[in-house]
C-alpha cells in the first residue's frame, strides 16, 4: 500500500473516532447478496427524516472503517445504492450472520448516522467437488459391504442453500452411505453391494451428484472411475488404534503435533499413503498431515478458548487400495493469555447520603476464560473510601457502604474495581464505577446577609426591581431549590403585599406601587428563604427600604394669595425711599433636601429699575427713590424656583400701586386688566360651536324652503276652492232694544301682512255663532289678501255716513232712512233706539269699547301694534249728537259730550295716533 493511501485511511479513522460521540441515529437494512451495482439499498433520507437538500448541503458521504465501500450514497435522491458487488461468502465465509457497517456523515451541522446492512445469503453457489474425477482402485477381493470413503462436496452457502444430499448412479454394485458429523457436515462413502470380478469388468464408471437446498436447486457431479485391482490380501494397519497428542495454544506455525504410522504385510508396504479421512473445517485449517511420513503439524493459530480439543480420523492406504483408519485426539494446552472479565450485574449509581453501612451498591461477576490457576480470580477496590467489596458466591462480589456518607463534603466517588487472576505472570482488569451521593435535606438556606438596605427613588414605576436577595443552600437538587416569600405584615394599615412583592424563584424584590417620600420615608420587611425539601427548611432576613426624595413637587406660594378678583396687591407711597419693603413672597416646597431650597427672582416688571427681589428671602424692595414720573400701576411677576434636577417653579403676579391715597389707586386701577388663564380647549369649543351653528343654519334654510313650498301649494289649492266665498259682515249686538246697557268686547282681526291692508274686522265676543262665522270669514279673507294683493284695491272705505252732519246721519236724531233702508253700510242695529241714551252715556260706552279693542290688538304682537291698526276712535261719532271721538290730544271735544276727566283711568287713556314716520319704521322692522 502506498504512503498516500495509508494517510487517507488514517485520516478517515481519526474522523470516525472524533464523531463517535456525535452519533445521531442508527438504521439497519437487509439486502440479498450479489445485487447489481446501483441497486437500491434503502431511502436513508426518508428513513432518517432528512430532506434530500440537507444531504447536499451537508456534503453527506459514506465512511467505512475498512476502506472498502460496497454501499454508496446518492445525495440527489437520498438513497443508499450498491457500489460494488457483494459476495457474502467472500465477506463472511461460513458465518451465517453477515453484515456491513458504515457511517453516513453530514456537515454544517455535523451529524453522524450509523448504518448496518445485513447481507442475506442467496443460492448463488453450486456444490463443488475438490476434483473433477475420482479415481478408485478396488481389489477384486473386496467383499460386499466394503466401504470406500469419497471426497465430500463443498458448498460455501449456508442454511438451506448449503449441501443437503448426494445421489449415485448407477447403483447396481454400489450404493451410498451418508454420515452427519457433529459440526453439521455430511460425509459420503460408497458401499460395495456385490463382489467384483476383474475378469468380467476391470473398470466401473459411476456419477456422484451433490444437491443443495436452495431454490432453484443447484447441484454438482463428479465422475468416479473404479479400477478393479488384482488381489491384495493384506491391508495397512496403524500402529495405534487411536493417538493422543497435546499442543499449547498460540503454538507457532510448523510445530509438530504427532506422527502416525501404519504397516502392510505385503511387499508394497513402503508405498502406504496417509490422509485425513474425516476432519472438521477448523481442524483442517489448523493442522496438516504429510501423506508420506504421517507427520501432523500446526498450520494456523490455535486458541484454547475457541477449541479445547480436536478429533481427526486418519486413513492409511496401500497401493492395492486396502486401507485402515485410526483416530487422533489433540488436546490444546491452556496458557494464561486471558485477563479476567468484570461484569456489573446490578449497579446503583446514586446513593443517598443517609444510606446505612452495609447497603449494597453493586453486584459484580468476575470470569476468566483461562482454566486452573489461570482462571482463579481475586477482586479488590481502592482504599480510603467509605466502601468495601465482599464475596457472596464464587466469582460473585458485592460493593457495599462501609461508613456514613456526607454529600456536602464529597458529592461523588470513582471506585476502581480490580480483578487479578493467579496466572504467571498474572493478568488483571479494572472497572470504574462512578457513584453520586444523592442529597438529603439536612441544611437550611442561608442568606448572604442578615439584613439588606435598599434605596428607592420616589415616584418609581410599578413593578420596578428594587433589590435581589440571595440565599444559598448547601443541599442539592430540590433540597437546594430556594423559594422566597414575604412574611405577612402591615404597613400604614395595609398589607405588605400591597407595597412590595418578591419573585419566589429569583429573589428579586419589586415595588407594587409608586412610593411617595412625603408620605412614607422608610419601612422594614422580613424575607423568608425556604428550600424545596420535605420537610422544608427556612431562614429569615431583614430588608430595610429607604425612600429617596425626588423633585416632584413645585413650590407653593403662600403669600401673597392669588385671587382673581383682587385689583391692587400692594401700595407703595411716592415718598418711599430706597430699600422700601413692598411685600414678601412666602413659598414652601414639600420636598426635602436641596429639592426644597427655594430661590426668588423677578421675571417681569413694569419698571425693572424700580423693584428687586431678594433671591433667598423673597422680599420685594425698591431699588431707587420713587418719583412722580413712575406709573401708578406696576405689575411684578416673581418666579419661585427650587434647587431640584430638573428644577420646578411657581409664578406669582403682584399688583403694586404707586400712590399716596387710596382714591387715586381706585381711579387708576378701574380698568386694570388682569391676565386670565384661558382653557387650552377653547379653540376646540369654538370650532365645535361654529360647526353646530352651521348645521342649524342649514337645517333652518331647508325648513324655510319647505314651508314656502308648502304655502305655495296651499295657495294654489285655495284659489281653486275658496275664491268666491262671501264676506260675513259684523253687526254690533244690542241695538234692538235701543240701549247701551252692556259693555261689549271686540277682537280685532287683521291680515297677516301689513303691506297688503290695514283694514281690521271687529267681531263681538258675546255671540258664538257670529264669532264662528266671523273667524271663518276673517281667515278666508286674510288668505285671499295674501294670495291676491288686488283685493286691497277692492276693499271699500268706511261708510261715509259716519262723517255726515248730524242732520244727515241715519238714526233717530236725523231724517235719514230707516235701518232696513240703509243697506249694508249702516252700522246700526235692527231698528232705532226706543229710549236713546244721553250723549255722555254713549260717549263713555264707545270709549270703553274702543279702549278694549286697542288692548286686544296690542296682545296680538308687534305685527298688530298701534302703528298697524288704525285708531277707530277718531272715526266714532254718536248718532244724534255733534260730538266726535278723536285720538288726537289737540282736538277738543264739545264740553257737553266729554265725561269728567277723572272718569277715564290712566290705563284707558287714548293713545296718540301713529305718525307716518313711525309707520314707515315699523314697516321696515316688520320686513326684517
């Protein structure tokens, strides 16, 4: 082998040793032998759950320690295929169980898979005979029953595929006798059935056939040529019927074991030959016989542990074909070449530290394949350990505890068990036992400190980590698993758990809520550490928590008090000198330390050259002499700032009046404008109000348009249905009896639009029938006037009879026509008054009626006020009298017709007639 090939094999062996601990899996396949190259062995990617691309990316490859690769890997398909022809007989010989083992290696990450391929035997070998023809010489003197051994056929297959039977043809003179040896081999011999006669037949030709048990069945034949010899009446005879020989194991090749010899009484005794008539394959592989001298020598390695004795049959044959057999027994002498073998039958690798002395830890069996003293073994362990070894039976030992164990001192022991035989030189073997001591909960947790101090800044966020406590337990496992708890208690009337929490596993202490230094400056809690043993053990520690102040409070101004209604804060006389104390700003800060150190400074002032603020005491003093030129109104803005990081501040506004008298102050500060704090959301509210007003305006426009459309449609319907309705006249009641004994109430009804007409219709309240008709007529009339303004031109003026002289007026005082002849224009009743009242009584009644009409008109609203309703009192006259009512205060009524001045109350005094200018203004206002 070349140097490069040797280096390659050494490198592959090194990689295999390096990856031995990285075996990720093992898989086994079975294939028959003699498969063609490229045949599928198995889909290793699917069987191992790997993707084919993993094989490509990992540079999968097959590694065989022996160097010969019978199986290859197809990375693309993830399959194992036959790479070289596999011959089971060549690989394993006579061993029935035959297999190939190799490793599949992947990189990135590195993985190793061990693959075993079992090679199944097929009937690929036919039985074969050592020679193609067998030549036998048989004396004609051979008697029937004589046996003639034949060479057995050889079939390298195993199991049913191996050699099973023989047949002989023809069988007229010979037949076969088959013997089964102890090792399973079959020996065949030919038995003479009838005597031979050389003179009749000097040669016999037979065919011997050997069959195996495979499917299809295979066979082999050999030609047997028998030569009938002339009579030879003396056969060779061995000097001993059996031979006994001894050979030491591991004897070198060529060592002489023994020599056999035979003699023949015939003259041809010098021509005797020796053969192994029957020998196992192992005997034939280890020993050989010289056919001429009969010497038996060693030709292989002899191992006592494999074969302790050999039995070989030896045949001696003369030239006449006569034979004799003898048996040789070869005993192998044992040498001390095997070290004792230690077998751990039972072993408890974990022992509790409270195990009592004498506890069995391990049961050990020691065997030595050698014999005699070479197989006598003694067993011992290391000294200075709490263990000892005692013998229970022959070749059996117990490892037991010898003293108390303490895991905290020694967690484990490595005990070396040594077995030594009695050979010369003695051989020994050792076995290492690793014993771990299991823990018992015999130690309580111990805190690193008896007390802990923690400092927390106030306004800390909830769940903030404050401190980590740590306790160690000398035990192990669950007994050393420490859990942390808070001992129940109360702080300011609340449970401790509402302020502090602890992680039971890590011992981290958290703040449950934010602390306020101004309310709580420090507190103390107890923490318990408890292990997981049974029963558990625990210990306590004290935790002192100190709250540190933070600048979280702005200064608060106590004086001057800031009120929105104050106008003047301080008054400084004009005679004030330099350093005059105006006022003092007093402020406090609830924080502590430097966070509560306050400083004062003047931020804004009407006249900075006039005032100053003491930075430490907050005193506001004058810097210079006050003069007459100084403004009366002085506004100072003082900032009070603490010393925190970052600092906080407060602002105070001080109004200072420079004056000598209080009235002067009031006169100057009357329109003093104070700063007002406006809401930051004012803009939002203004926008919201504007949007609401816009929406209401849109809806109003839509409603007005809808109403206009509705009225227009009603107008069209009214023209069609009520264009020709008559107007019902109004008649004052009570004229039939000729008296004005009742005071009548009237309701003035007018059109809804003053631009159309000023005509008002008066109807009495006393008669329901006439009132109902009057309302119907009035509504219809108003609608017609609104729809058709031309109706105004058709409106007739009042009856001119009201303005006639007394002698031309209708009624009892004049010569006019009767009421029934007066027509529709008369206002009178159904007839003349029988007993006409006096003019004063008539004047009082009509004035009362006119005042009631005016008051009723005023209740209709601004559209029906006096400037739209004509004052009918100026058109009223008393029939039969020369007195005429008027609303003009300049007009004078006859003295005889006027009532006494005190008869008219102030509420019923006649109102002034509206002027044209007032009517015009009212009309414009109504349009708006």
